[in-house]
C-alpha cells in the first residue's frame, strides 16, 4: 500500500510564486492551495477559497486541512499598491501573517514565510541575513513588521527573503519576464533601470527552496540567485535570445523613477547559508532560456 502523502497548505496559490510552489509540491505532498479573489486551477491541488484577513475562517481552514507544514506566499506584493493602500495591505501582509503564525505555533506546524529583499534600503549591498533591515517603502516596512511578529510568535518558523523572480505561471500573471515579453511582442518600448540590481531567481528554484525549508530549522534565510544583475541587463539578455527589435529597450535610472513607492537601488542578497542547506538555484542563463521557451518562443543563442 502506498504511504499517504503529507499535507501542505500553501497560501496565495493564485499568485505568481504560490502557483509554482503548488506545482512543485504536489509531486510529493497532498497540497491545499488558498485563493481569494482570483481562483486558479492547479492540477493535483485542492483549492480553498479563503479570506486570510478573517481570523475565524483562517483558523477553520487550518483545522480542516491539518497540514504537516504551511508555506505562506500570499501578500500584497506590489510596492505601489502598499504605498497607496497601507491599511488594507497591512491587514494581509502583517495581521494575517501574525494570525497564521499563531496557529502554526499553537499546533507545532512548520511555518515558512516569504519575505523580500526590499527589507533593505539598497545602499550597502550585498546583504547577509545578519545585516540590519532598512526599508524605504511601505511594502518593505510591512514585511519587516511581519518578520518581527513571526520571530515573537513562532520562533521555529523559517523566514525566507525572496529576490525579484521570473518564470511562467499560467493564469496568475507572469511577473517581470512576462511583462517584458508581452510589451516586446506588441512592439512597445520597455524602460528598464540600469542601476537597480537584484540577485534574481526563477520561480521553480524559489519554489523548491521554500519546500526545502519546511524541513529545516527556523531562522532567517536569503533565497537569492547566484548572479547580481540589473533590470536593464535582464532585458538585454532577453532581447539577445528572441526575435524582438533591440531599439525597444530604453535605458532608465532608478533615481528618475516617478512611482509612488521609493526604490532601493541594489538589494543583492548573500545566500550562502541557504546554499549550504541544499538550496540550488538554477543557472540564470539556463533559467531564462526555459522561461522564454515556456511561452512557445524559439530561443536563439545570445551574442558572445
């Protein structure tokens, strides 16, 4: 008789990262994925409609699923949205997170929380886990508040700070890479910062890393990729591989941004602690090729 799979609760299954976590986890877990306004069908995953800000509903869902682990990816993750709507975004990013941490601590459920590299101001990169946080926008501040709450409530939790991610998740929005490809296919210019750096990682690697940390001891970990790269150079790498007009790539500076949320110029992460525990992000070039092919686009060899 086949041994029953352990149960995994993934919040934010309809999100860019949550969808990929569900896809990767269902190979070895019985996965329950929560959604709110935007249900997405994931093969092999049981969908749960849930308003995370309703504590009673949240507690009922945890009691119903009886998970062996929880990966919390649900968030208002766009800095502009958090800057414009701080109260409603804090209800999800901070209050709901604290409530979920309380439930996991009570029932001794391994809890993995997705934080962000934007807890740093970007002026003293690269950042290790021991460096002091210094957020410059509301989203970063909310993630810092959530981290602090988790450490108080559920010290056994794994807090995983995620970098900018790219990949393909049908039906959930497609992140930075998808935005660039859609614009280029329409012949629209893409303005990308030459001076905003991240240690980008593909969503498959990120998802596998989060699943890995359901079985690790608590603490704070960086799950960055191995290459520090600017948004502009990411766009250049994309153009070298596809059939698009190179003149559509427009250089821009983070210091000229007109967005509501202040930006951190360089939040590159030092992720050696996670690497030592088995986190293995895919090589950037290979992951980018796979992300392009997933959209049915033939990848050409980049110029040397």
